[in-house]
C-alpha cells in the first residue's frame, strides 16, 4: 500500500524535530516552538484592493481562514500554523523588488508600484501542494509577462530566477535551522522564460479582495497554478533573468524528491507518497478528509502542456 502525506513527515524535518525535542531545555529553542493556530490578538491589517474581478468561475473556493491559516512558509516555521503566528509583525513596507540580469531596462519597484504599475485582476486558481493537499484561491495580481516585457529581456534570457527576502530578525526560520527546516536561505526558485511568459503565471499582491497577509507572501509572490506550491515563491525581493538554469532551493536540498519543473503530475509519485489524489482543504470538516483525483498539470493541461512537448516528465519531474 502506498503512503500518503498523512503517513509521512518530510525526512529532513523529521530529523530536525528530533533534535529540537532533545534541546527543549534551551529557552532560545523553546521560545520558537510552533503554534498550531492563528493568534487572535491582532486585527487583520490587510487593505482592500481595486481589481478586475474574474467573470466566470466553476470552482468552489477554499474558506479564507483556511487559506491564510494553513501555510508552508518555512521562514516562519515548518508547522502549518506557524507562519500565521510568527509573521504577525512582519513589515512588508517599505519594500523594493529589483528586476535585473539579462534585461535592457533594469527596474526597481517600490511597494506602491507593486499595487499600481500594472492593472490588477482576479485569478481563481487551483493550488496543489507537493504534500498532496489542495485549495482553490482567488488571487489578485498581474501577469508576470507584463513585468518581464517592461524590462525588455535580451536574447540570452532563458530562465527567470526569484529570491525571497533574507531578514533573519523578522524571519525566525532563517535564523534557527531547527525551526526553519534546515534550508539554505534565502529561498530561490526559477522558471524557464516560456513558463514565465505563459498567461497563467501571476505575480500576486492579494487574495480574497485584499492585500496579502504576511504568511501568504506579502507584499508580492509568484503563483504558477500548474506546478506544485513550492514553486510559487513568497515575499520576493529580486527577479534575475539568466542564461543558465538556477540551482533552486528544494532541488539543492533534496534533488531526488523535488525537481526543477515540479509540474503537477498524478502519474509521477513523490518517493514517499502517491500523487494520484489530493486532500481538499476546507471540505471535510475538522480533519479535511475529502480526497479527489489529481489532474495532470493541476487541470491546466490545455494551456500549458505544449511547453513540455519534447520533455520526458518522468525524468524531468
């Protein structure tokens, strides 16, 4: 019988948790024990956004409290409730996003630019985590293609590299390896230029009509709906266009488990669990036990399958 994500803990986290338990006598470690729920002692500080709503939608949205309360953002801890708790005081203003590399017009955007430079629109997308759980989220943002066109990529631009903020004072997982999953920070992700220019690829600045919560990747994150969620990097400060494929964070940490492409594929299992089905967050009561079959490319095959016509997706997972 195949294991599911209910039966397993990622190997590197398992070993780090055992070390963490052994060190609980230390007050510095104990102070970073993950919280299991959103703290309710701080009001929602997100702002309403002006955007073009999506006109049609046949998907059932995941409840908003689940979307902002059930997160993977190891900079704020490895437990699902840790980011909502430890990111409460995260400062996303002021902010700068730098776009450079193989471009003719390097650009730096400040926080206000992120909200106003490009028209904002709502995109209701399926979201599929590599851990085999899923959501449906109403993102707000602008196409990454619009941003890239504005900097005029050169003919050498083959890949787009993204980098998360590095700020150990604000992000305790970057300061403490036991708390942050033993990741080599800052977090790095990447796409091919063809993937980046696809109309589905979104730079998100909000969800559910408001700006992003810190635990969701404020003030700006990537959303690539046909790929596993770890590709959708959060709290981005730098985008670099390069000729060489980058060594991304999870490929560096566990290349036998997490590939560069990371396309949702029910026919290619994770080494420790099946990807044939997924747990639907917010649909099965307390334990979210409802499952559904996983769709190839997360249901977006018609829009993106042509990007991989000559690529063996079992080898290039």
